């Protein structure tokens, strides 16, 4: 509103750092003139003209927000060199990155955080969870990231730690185009890497059909009603009316068909060593806006990117009870391809009507090859014999999104065009906004291979001397996984600002609906070896072990069958209808109060699905009334919010003090409301759902003080408290020694309290040469507690910290901008405190991820206004991921150092 913007105009130097802008002692003549006119009392200011415009917009938005919000701009993201949204968000105070994919906000796990794209809900390609893995989004499509930490009723009530809104780049005001080329490598990639024979289109991150389920196997699943065993095939052959001289003849015919089906599998799976290429990174974009007369404008923005890289990893897991004897070592390589494309179209009439569409396509593919050698309770390291798994996994994730939105006001230009005056009574200030978003996420994992072998090893070091494929059931497995997640989100809002002599009032109301549907299908086949004529064939390359000649040899007993549990596939859906109303009142540009309420009607259903069941007694989806009732959950409630802001000049030229209070909820994930038992495809843990689990209610309280100085320095102090009623948590359940089972329950209670400090300081006060340097950073200190309650099964600690919460998170940036504006550099440090990785079950202690000290260096050279050359080194300290249980290191993985170089031309 104009009153609030006026206060912002009186302190233009606040434009500086909070939004991610960078300071420099160089000021253009135009900038100097603007500063002199706007703030004549200020003698000198340090602003980098290159970033001033975007910084002004983001700072203005932060000051205008009715609730506590942190905003990270594209310039700062580019400065620190983060390539994914997940990596960039760890720079925001109170946020920490887990597993390189998920963001924890204020110590709360990923289920307590939500993600939107341009304000709309988007689907997730994660196999078991609603949460979106944020490594899917490249920063090249991002204009800014807004992290809303306190709740407002125009957001979904499923709000725990906060909401991350990914704002994609918009249409430029004039012609602009850019092209960027980059390369790089990682220190862990040394020489040749593990690989195998893939498809011809792997370079584009998509399978050409090499790994797809063969058509003859898909047809056989239908013909033989999901039973591909020899006996199952025989029974179908007889039922079809085929006549055989004896039962033995029928079995022999069935065995031949069984082996012929096995030949349809892609068995070109020998793991070899291959050379690698350096990282490749290409980006390009073009946009323009065309003006027609004084009122009409039409624009577009198109862009695309391609990135490929090789990475190697070494991971070691040790058993807490016997860390010297039970060891699991995995050496692997991953070839990753990331592709993105975006197209924005927009039309605008005067300042009264605007319609804009956004289309976005993202593809992220990881092709993993690994060899895992391990010793368990059955085969200890000192026995000189171990186990080996050969593993291939090709995972392709895609997101396709189409959005359209509009904003309309019946202003004087619009009313002047209307032939009649029947809408003259409508206030010109009334604004109607609407949006529609349709997005689909797909995950495809074709021909995921695991071959089990036995090894002869050195009893001292565990080094493998020889390896032989096992003669047993499940010698080799071939898994095909398909997930499709679709979300439709649409709604509208109306806003009416009213100006009084000494205050302003804004009334708003809106409606939103979210529809989400998901299907998950997993099909697994086993190729078992029960006997061989010559055991030497089991020692060769995998493609030879499972060759046509070995499978069809009558002296060998290779058996093909569909394997795995029928409880892996599922169907799920959610729907949410919401209406809200609120008011926002500003008094004398000093006090501001915003309050409102949101009503949500939420429903959820999740059902086990057996796509290969063909009998009425065991339908693909249950028709049992009790089971159907347990699979459905519905709830409706009212969620209020209150925000109070004081705006003044306490200690600084611009000061704001904000207080927020709200009630929100966190709901169970897709499969968690069923009693199904299934295997987590990521961790291998056995997961037990719970039809009794219910949403958690959260009372949120926030207090933030912000100081913005005319010198460009800034300081922010935030205090937050969250009281969680019946928090949804995973707890370890009873299982066998070598397996891990987890169950979802409502714990008794939980709470988290914390303080966030952030600021920026120019270092010119030290000495004049230091004018080119500045220090920016944030520190979060927090404490969390969860009380397990009676539903937890013998937890080691009945009262403990929340999973993923750490006592502190630190981000620091030392920046340099040369006086001539041609060079900039940033040294960026990030560390999180020890955080709970997995809660133990008595008598096993909890496991904690250890602090990871990340130090990155980026340097940029601007030889011209259009050209940027950038170099970066990540993980300078060469830190590793480490997890400990009561002092015992049970997990460690080397990350390596990443080196990158890029050049960009932008006009």
C-alpha cells in the first residue's frame, strides 16, 4: 500500500543486503542523483548499480509482507554458486539441508515444510512421500525464493516450520537474451568409474527402451494371471485346453516358456570400468516485451538448460554392536543429467489487467552403478567370507507444469472502454486475482537390478579375493517402478484497499481447491539359480552368468518368476477446499495489524493395489467395507492467524517489530493412514502404516525485530516458539537383527524454541581499503523436545529432540567487490550442529549426524557489462558425511570437492 511504500522511499539505502544485493563503493551518476534527491541528509552511500533494481523490489516486498518472510534473490544465489534450490535454501536463517534434497525449517522435518511454485501446490516425484525433493529444481529457472516462516490465512493450513515459494523468472521489460557455458569436476571422480551398458539416449536422461519391461513379459502377466512360475504357467496351459501326454510333459513345456520369458529381460548388466567426461553445463534464454499504444503490452520469456556430470562415492556402514566385524562398504558411481525448459507468455492492459502463463518442464536422471560388499551376523569379517551385491538403478524424474494467472481491476482505463456504465459502482481499487495450475510428476525406474553373490575375502582387511553369484532363491532381481503424481490447484482472491486520512485498510477474501492423485506401481521379477552343471559359470561377468545359453541349458536350473510383496503398489488421493477472509489495517504508518481465518475441508484416501490379481476372492483393490473405511480420512477445521507490526526509527533509520500468532496443522502422508506394511524403496526399511494416526495441531508464535541503516548495514533478531500437539513421528519397531522396521505414530507432544540472528556489515570502518569488503551472515540457535508417549514401542529415550533438529545453524559470507565493479568474490561458510538422524529402540542408542563444515569460494569477473566469467570451489575443507551412535561411527561417506568454471553472455 502507498503509505507503507512511502516509508520505504524515505530509506532507500535499505535496498542493500537482505534481498541478496551486494555493496560496492562505486555509484553511477544516475544512482547518485536518485540518492541525493531521495535522501539529502545522507552524504555517501555504497550500492552496486548492477544489482540495485532487483534488490529494491525484494527489500520492498520483505518490508511490505504482513508476516515474517525471508527472501533470497537470484543475484545472491548466483553469487554463492548454488545450482539447485535445495542447496540455495540452506543459506537462509533457520533452514538446513538434509540428504541434499529436503529442507528442514526451524528444526522441523520435511513433513513440516511445504513447497509451492509461483504460489501453487505442485506434485512430488518422491516414491513414498508428499514432500518435494528440492534438488529437482535448478536455480537457473528461479527469480527468487520466499520462505514464509509465520502463517497467514491466504496459505494452506498444512504449515509447520514454513513454506518455500519458488518464484520462476518473469517476462522482462525489454529484449534480453543470454547464453552460458560451464564445466567442472569433483575430486572423488578419479580416472575410470563403474559403469554398464545402457541405452543410446542416456545422454539426454531418458531410456530408449533398453531397460523397459519387455512386451512379452507384460503380455504373459496378463495371460498367466500374474503367476509366471513353472507351475502357474502349466496350470494356465491346461486351463486353456492344451492336452499333454503326461504331467511331466506339461511341466517341461511350462519350463521352456518360463525360460523364454527370462530371456526377454535386459541382462546386459556386466559392471565394467569406463572413462568419464568433465561436467557439462549449458543454459540459454531469451525474452522481450512488445508495447502497443499506451496501454497494451505483450511479452514472452523462453529458456532451457542442460547439465551432465559423473560422481563417485564411497560409503561405509558399521553395526553399532559389532563395528569391527559387521561392515558394509559400497563403491558406486552416478551419471546425472538435468534438463529444464520454460516458456512464459503474458499480456497486460494499462495497470488494470494482466494475464500470464507459465510452462515448465524439468527432468532429473540419476544412473547409478554400485558394488556393495558387506559382512553381517551370519558372515563376519574375520571369517574370510562375505556377501556382495551388484546394483544398477536408473531413476528418471520429470515434472511438467502449466500455470495461468490473472489480475483484474475496473480502473478508469477499463471503464472508459465499456459501452455502458453498469459497473460504474465497482470501486476502482478492487482487485480480483485468480490462478489455475495443473502439474504432473513422474518417476520411472526401469530394470533396477540387484545380483547377490558370495565372496572370499581377506580376514584382516575384508578385501575381496573372489566373487561367485549365489545359488539360491533371488539370485538376481529385476524391478520396474512407475509413479505418477498429479495436482490441480486453482482459486481466486479479491482485495479492496480503503484509504482514510490517517490510516489505510485492506480487506481480502479468497477460495482455493487442491486435488491430488497418485498411482505407484512396482513390479519385481526374480531370476533364481537353483543348480548349475558347472559352478565355474557363476564366477564370470554378470552378462555371461545370465546368458541365453546358461538359462536355456537343461543341465542348469534357472527359474524366472514374479517376486516381491503384493503390498508395494498403491493408489492415493487428497482434496482440500478452503475459504478465507482477513483484514490488514495500517495506522499512521506506525502500527499495522493483520488478522484472519481460514476454513479447510480436507479428505485423504490410500489403498493397496495389486495390479496382478485376477481373482474375485483377491481383487486388485479391496472391497472390504472395514478396510475401505480405514483407508479414508476426512477433517475440517478453522485456522486463525494474527500479525502485529510496529514501524518506526528506533536506533536505525528504518525499524520494524513484528509479532505473529497462528494455529496450523500437519497431516499424515499418503500411505501412513493405512495398516499396510511395505518396504521403503530408498532406505530398505520396513515401514508400518497406522490407520489411527491423526493430524498434528501446531500453535505458532513469532517475534522479529529488524533494523535497516542508511549506511547499508542491517540487523535482524527473531524469536520463535512452536507447540505441537500429537506430532507425527517415525519410531523404530521390533524386527530381526539385520532388518530395520519403523512405524508411524502420534507422539504425545512436541515443542521447539529458537532465536535467529542475521545481519550485514560493511567492513569499511576497519580501514579505507576494506570498503570493498562486507560480512553477511545468520545464526540460528534452537532447542526441541518430543515426548514419545504410550504409542511408541520401547524407545531408547522417551523424551528426546525432534528428528533432524540441530542446536545451531550458522551461515557466513565474506564478500568482496572491487572499486571498479569488475570483480567480486565470496567466501561462504555453512555448518549445522549435531542432529538426530534416527531414534533408537531400546537398548540401541539414538544415531546423530555430525556437523558438516561447508566452505565454498566463488569468484566472478565482469570484463564487460554483458560478459561474466565465474569460478567456484565447493567443500574446500573436504568434509565428509558422518553419523555416530554413542561415539561409534556407523555411517560415513566422502563428498569430495567440486570445481566449476563458467562463462555467460547476457544482453
